[in-house]
C-alpha cells in the first residue's frame, strides 16, 4: 500500500466515524422528542460539539492530502467526495440538534395517538440504514450500493407527505398544542431533509467511483 | 493542409531488431503545448526526437510511417536535416550552452546560417533573450561566459538560442528536471508565454509539470501510445486503467 493509499484509507475511516456519530445523534434526538427525555436531548446538544470537531478534522485532512500528495484522477475525486460528504453529514448533525432542542421545549409529552400514526421511528430506521449504506458504499467504492439510496429516498418522501397531512389534520382538534405541533411538523421536515442529504452523499460516491456527475439531474441513473 | 502543426501517422521506430515505437498516430495543434509522460524506456524521448531527426544519428535506426511538419513528411527524400532543425528547435534536459559568451551563444544559429548583418544579429539576440525571460538578468553582461550563469539561467539561454533562428516548433526533453523549484517555475511560466507564438512538445517525468503546462497529454508505455487526451481530462478521469495506475503512482 502506498503512503497516499494509507492516508486515503484513514480519511475513509474518519468519514465512517463521522457517519456513525451522526446516526446515533439522529436516533437519540427522536427518542428525546417522542419520550420527552430531556436528558437525551442534552446529550445530543453536547455531542454536537464532537461532530463539529470531527468535521473540522476531516476538512483539515482533505486539505493536507491535497497539498502534500497532489492526488489526481480517482484519488482526487475521492478527496473531493470526502470533503463534501463531510459537510453533508455535518448538516445532518445540525438537523438532529434541532430536533433535540424541540424536545427541550416540551412541557408535557406529545399525544400518543399522534405519535402512533406518525411512525417517526420507521423513518429513523430507514434513515439510519441509508447512512450506513452510504458509509459502506463509500468505503468499498461501491456505486451500485449508492444508487439504491435514491429508491429509499423516494419511500421517505412518500412517508413525509403522509406525515405532514397527519399533523395538519391534528391541528383543529388540539388548539392547545399548537406550539408543539409546529415543532413536530418541523421534525418531519428535518427527517425528510436528512433523506435528501443522504441522496447528495450517494451522488458524491457515484462521482468518486465513476466520475459521473448526477447533481441537478432529475433522473438518477 | 493538416490540422496539426506536427504529427505522426502510424510511426514505428526500430533500433536494430528492437521496436521502440509501435504504430504511433498523434498530432500537436498549432500554438498548443503537448506533454508526453510515461515511465523510463517507454519511448517518449525517442518519439520527441523524431521531429528534428535526432534519431538519424544513431546507427541501425529505422523509421516507418510518416512524420509531418506543416503536413509535409520530414523523412521524405530530398528533405535536408538542417532545414528541419531550423524550424524545429530543441531544449535538452541538461543545459548545454557553448563555451562562448552569452551573446555568441544566442547569435550562433544565425551565424552558422550565414547571417552577417550586425544590427540584425543584435536585435535578434535581444528579442530571443527577452522571449526567454533572461534579458533583464544578462543585458549588462552579454560578453560574460555563458558557463558563468546559474543552471536555470543557462537553460533559459538555451531556450533563447533555440528561439533566435525563429523556429515554429520547440521540442523540450525534460527541460527543468535539473533545476531548482524557482528556475523550474520560471521555465514553466516561459512555456506558457511561448505557446502564443510556438507549438511545443515536451517530455517530462514530472506529472504535475505536465498537468500545469500542457493543453494535451499523451501517455506512452512500452513504445505504445496508451492514451491521448486533454490534460484536464487525463488527470481527472483517465479512460485507460494503465494511465490511471501510472498517474496515481500505482504502477506495476
């Protein structure tokens, strides 16, 4: 293995670490909201600092590899992809932090019948899977795996539309919970946004492996 | 008229029984810089030397195919080597100034071509030195020995010497591999300037140099042209796996 190879592998390892941090943050933030666990919410806010630090570390490593190794071709694309995936993951972390802060605002638990209908954890399961798949696809240079993310995102979009409607329908009967319901609505939107970011990551992986730019293309093939 | 300033069509070159170049078809458009990269022994210098018939001097060399300058075969009967070299200048890896003054080094090509007009020679020497970005450093010492110059200055002097006879093509064989980074940067800047007037073919081991100075890059391996593409494409998305392995340093 060349010196550059070992640096690139280390970079991939850091992205994997970042992905795992973000994955845990996501689940924890939704748990905090659904079960009104303010202790968990505070943990999420605390861990967010670690995500930011990891982001900066990865940025710096990308910069160093560019300056010291002048990578070209697939190596160059790998560094570019890592640089952007890093920032997409950090944005996911921000969304989880946002959800955790809604949990801290709760004065009483969210209505159970609403939570049952919303199936927030089903969305979280799917998002976690997407993050994990993306991390593996990036690690193994597997663009076929990355492409599957686009299908998962489609399912998530369908869930999102349904969930928003459920929240809207809930409003009229519960005027006393307007503030909480608005936060639930925002949570649904944030989860949808995390799905989009996963799609962006998949695009970066395909660029890295195939030198094929999918960004801003309607048909992801 | 050919689209290319210089080109080869199906050129093979043999040293005795050894085939050093295998059926190479490649063209350099006018006012462009083309870099040839590849591992040692891949035939890149041999290829470069086709264009000023430097290989002629080696015993047992046989060339097949066409080597064209302005669309005309320079290996055709009746073509004089001197005429080819007047139009195709060459700069070598190691600066090789003559043991003469700076002025006489640059004037040399004119003198052997029978030019005697003193004023014309002076003007030409100044122009060539300016083009080679050396004038400001040597204008007060034109009578000094060229051998007293630094390596980087000597190399620019050799470029000035090549430019003085007004060639249209310049061949460069590792022109800055023996130079320090500052001199190297000056040579690269110079190449960038020179391509406005000249067509340049450069052989280099320095991949970053190829990436910086050239418009197109050709990758040679074992006497074959593996890939020829726009430099920005070759260094970001090479089509051939051998090219990818070579430029990313994972060869063999």
